[in-house]
């Protein structure tokens, strides 16, 4: 039953985030959502889809914003 509840949270959140972060591979988005879910559960926070999405979105924004700029030929 827990696995079903986890899947019901992860799948829609991953799909929403994947559509917002097109430059990030879907596997990375899925892993980020899974990590955010595990983090919330570990901290004793009720892992609602909204909470998981907010945590994962912040992590993905940090990932995208920390990428080095493309190199220009000299």
C-alpha cells in the first residue's frame, strides 16, 4: 500500500516538473522527486504532492542555475 501511495505522489509531480525543466533529463527529475519524497518522510513532514513538488522544484532550480555557461569559441 505504501508503494502505491508513493507512486501516486511521484508520477504526477515528475510529469509536471519534467514539463517545466525541459533541459533536465527525465531520469534526473524522477530521482529528484524521489529524493524530495524521502527527505520529507525522513524529517517527519507529511509528504503531500505539493510539498514534494516544492522541494524538488527548488533542487532542480539549483541544478539548472549552477550549470556553467556555454563556452564561446575564441
